[in-house]
């Protein structure tokens, strides 16, 4: 792929503050063609994450991107109960600022699967999926549409940790919430080598410190910019939650956009960026209420057909992409003259 081409991308998410940055990167990066957005339960309930997704699309004036409502519960529900993250993202999943009232409505899960299958066929081996919430929708889709497995290029996932945890002892939030879905994608003979997993090991290097917060919004430069103030209020809320509940004094890790960033590297858009990855045989502990529920273990016989786990990226290049899409979103909103009520 040459850099004049665009990556056809489907983003599955549970917004979510860091999901919002993944949405910005997907919707505004000049080398990405975002063909669909789907919601899943996770950071909050499915009605809340779907509302937040529709609200963000309204706030960004990107109403042409179709939004679909996915699954409300993990694959193994009701035995496996999901868990939300109000201590990090607020009760509605996206705390810190009133959200714009959504204009569009979400389409059904049946439509989601039909349209994703149609897009995979249309782009004939070039479309990738980025999944930045629990993996329920994506695993469920490929279970129901097995012929589509050969058509997806990459499944880029933010989730898990190799010896690092952030949820209930031995878990990472996304993987813990649907370990059955994760195991399906990590172990499926056709899909597993298409999986790119960005775990906490790499996302904990992507800290939204005060310098970056200042570049996103500062009063001197952006006093009359309601979009940047909106973004900043949400990010400050996220930073305060992380400081209080996860002991990140310098700023919160911005996990989710990594799954999109990784694709920019893999498709050759960002040239020879610094990069560390390993192919690892992955297994998630599915024992409900077990001591190691949600923990990822690495098999002894890892080989080239196993998922690629990303361990290191060029942090500056990552933030350059994020700051640039925020600038482009800002220009888009001003140029379109959209009257969006952020206050
Ligand atoms: Ca997420």
C-alpha cells in the first residue's frame, strides 16, 4: 500500500475516554477510511456506550459514518457477568462534560454483521478491524460468518497484559470482560495470525502528561474553541480518575488509539517507525470467579502463526498522530460551520 492510499477500517468500541481518541484517529487520519463503528458493553452499559458513540459522531460532525449497536453481554452470559468501569469513566462511561445530543440512531446487530460482511467482501482482503472494548462482537461475528475469516486483513486489539494487570487481580478490563471471545480470536486457526494485540505493556508508555494536555488545550491559544475545551474537560476527568483509582500521578495511559496506530505502522503508512513485537501463543483463563480469571498466559510453543503482541512503539510518533487528528477535527468543525452545542 502506498501512502496515498487509505486503510479501510472498522472500529468496535465502548466509549470510553480513550475510545474517543481512537475514534478521532480513525475518523480523521488522512490515511484511514473509517467504514463503520460499532458499540459493545464495557466501560458502561450497552445503551450508554451506544449513546456516547452516537454523541461523539454528532460532536465531530461525522454523521456519514454508520453506527451499529452490538452485544450487551459477554458470549458466556449469564454464567459470565460483565463489569463496567464507573470509577475510571464515570457512571455514563464518558464523564467530565455534558455530551452533544445524538442526531443519528444506531442500526441493529443483524445489520451490523451483514454490513461488516459486505465491507469485508468489498475490500477483498484489505479491510482491518480495530477492537478496543470487550471482544464479544468480533468473536460473535466470525462465529456466525466463518467465510469472512479469510477476508479480514488484521484484527487489531487493545487489551490484555503480559504480566501486567489493571482489573480484578490478574485481568485487563477488556479481556476480563469476555475471555471466551478473546480465546476464540487468539486461537482460531485462520484468525490467530491476523491478531495484533497491544497490551498494557505498551499502552502504559502512552501517558497523557501535562505537556500533551497543554498541547490539546490551553486557555491562551484556544479560549474560544469549544471543541478543544470539550475534549480537554473529558481528558481532565479521565486523568483525575486514573490518579485517584489507578495510581498514575503523571497522567492517564491513553490505551485505545494504539490499536489504530498499530495499523498505520503495519500498512506501511508511518515508514520505519521504532517497533517491538513478538508472536505469542495466548490463552486466557476463563474460570469464573477463579483467582486468575481473565489472566493471559503465554504458551511454550509460540510460533509465527500466533498473534503478534506489540511491546514497544515510538511514543512521540504516536502523540504526533493524535495531536494532528485533533487539529484536523478542529479544522473540519470550523470549516463545516456545524453548530454543535457542546455546552
Ligand atoms: Ca475501550
